[in-house]
């Protein structure tokens, strides 16, 4: 009888762990962005960029000369503008609503050109990262402009920039130039 109770308790515990794990995963959702404006010509993957197009993680946006694409990242932003002659990948857009505050994860890859945007304040566990070939910019509650060559300009708030494994804090009215 004692063995039966131990096996039953183990089965109940296993079921509860499985259920809580399933519930935990269900609270994390993959986000998407919506194109709100296109000026000139641009691509999402190999398709022409169009207003109201949905952009998901894994997508790459490319803009031509004198062209821009504006994105609403919803909970993950809210706003990004891909500037002329740029290439920006959407690497991660997730939101986890498990805790008291949503934990938001946004990762963009700027391979060429420039991107600007506004990021609202989020929980301390949230992250919004723009990776360039030379720098990583961690943005939080900020209006920013980032260049693929590693330059970072901040209009409001602060951005933490990592360059060659050294962290720099770039705040309102300041810029970071990795060439200096």
C-alpha cells in the first residue's frame, strides 16, 4: 500500500510539473510587426514592402535609395524606422505574460545603413537589442538612431552600447562612435 501511494504521488507530481511547464510556455508568445508607412521602395524578404504587411521574426527588411519603412512593433517597441539603403533583420519578438509585468524580448540585426526608433519603458527583465557588425546597443525607454557601422545617437533616455566587450552608457544628447 505504501508503494502504491508513493507511485500515485509521483504520478500526480509529474502531471503537475508537466501542466505547469505547459502553462509557462503558453504565456510566451511570438510577436509581429506591422508596416505603417513605406516611402520609396523597400523589400520584406523578396516581396515589395506594403503598408499593413505583417513582419515576423526571421524577416529581413531592405530599403532603397531615398526610401524608408516604418514599423509598429506593438508591445515590442513600439516604433522603428528603417532608413535609406539599410538592411534590418527581425531576429526576436516575444512577450511573456507569466509575471506581474510582461517580459518583452526584442532583437534586431542592423547589417547595413541606419535605423531609428522609440522604445517605451518596460520591466527590468525585458530587453531590446540592436546588433550591428561592431556594436550591440541595449535600448530602454529611449529615442535612438543606430548605424550599422556602430554609431549610436540618443535623443532621450540612455542606451548601453557594448563595443569590444566594454560597456558604454550613451544618454540623451550624446553619441557613440566606435572609430574614435
